[in-house]
C-alpha cells in the first residue's frame, strides 16, 4: 500500500478483555516500531522489529503486552487483560532501513478501556 | 532517554521564518539527525534528516553545525498549518527511535 495501515482505527473494550491491534507496514520496509501516546503526552517506545534480528522489547510496560511480526510484513500488538491505564493511541511506524530513511507513521489505533 | 535538548515551546508569526534549535552534544560520528513533527490529533510526520551536510527539501531546511553538536530546523515561511510539536532525534545503526518532549510551535496569524 501507499502508507502504513493500522486497524482498527478506534477500539473500545471492557476492562479485563484482550485486544489485538494490527499494523500493515509499507511493503519492503524492514524496520517496524510500536509506540504508545497517552492523551496530552509524548510518544512512548514499546517495541522495535528490524529484519530478522531479535526484536527490542525493552519498552513493553508489562507482560500483558506482546507483539509479533511475520517476516517483514504484518505486525500485531496484543494487550491482555486490559486496564484503564492502557487507554491511549497506539502508533505503528515503518522504514526501509533503520536510521538512513525517515519513518512513516500510521494514523494509529485509539484504544479506550472502559 | 532522548539524547537531544529542545526548547519546550516557541512562537512565530505567519509568513515569517522559524528557526527551531536542537542540541545533541553526545552525538556519535555515525548518528543521523532526524526531525519529525506531530500536528494535533495526528501521528508524527517525517520532516527531514541529515548526517553532516545541510539538507533542503520541500518542507524545510536542516542546518547542521560543523561539530554536529547542534542543528536547526528552518521553516522558511511559517503557515498556520505548521503549528505542531517538532521532535529532533539522533539515531545510529539499528538503534530504536526515541522521541523526547519536542518543541511546541505556535504560529500566530
């Protein structure tokens, strides 16, 4: 596709439920990031995939958060047993090569936990 | 933690140039300097990046100090649409992209 696609664009879920967020990067992009942005706050790094290297999971806030990526394609971010503090916009970005090219961000998934 | 220092906020008038500073005194020789901006209620948008030489594109210019310890993003003629938070980021190799607090730019009509 022409850009990074994220789905769903909005998700409202009940506290305690699991949610799965999807990111379709630009075809051929080897690097993929997930970020979280709470209302009025800055971007918080969650996880980084680069090619076939082991992902950098250092930003995941708890073991309720996990992410997978199949090769250089789709990535899913899963949040188990959602809590109200998980409410935020979850942003995905991809790039053809880390640090040399700019990253393209998706429009994000707005998650609301009620 | 972010490895750059930016002013929290700046103001400009429409149609005037804007110079957004960034200090990155610990930058290493192979680190790129990236600028992104985030308009209200949108995801970040790539603006420009460079390594050593000054760079120009349709959105902005990037002036990099000779010692690379600082850089300046230049918007030649600010418009109301340029009101956003501007992030300066240094990144090398396969490091993750770490966003700081950025500079909130207000453009007055």
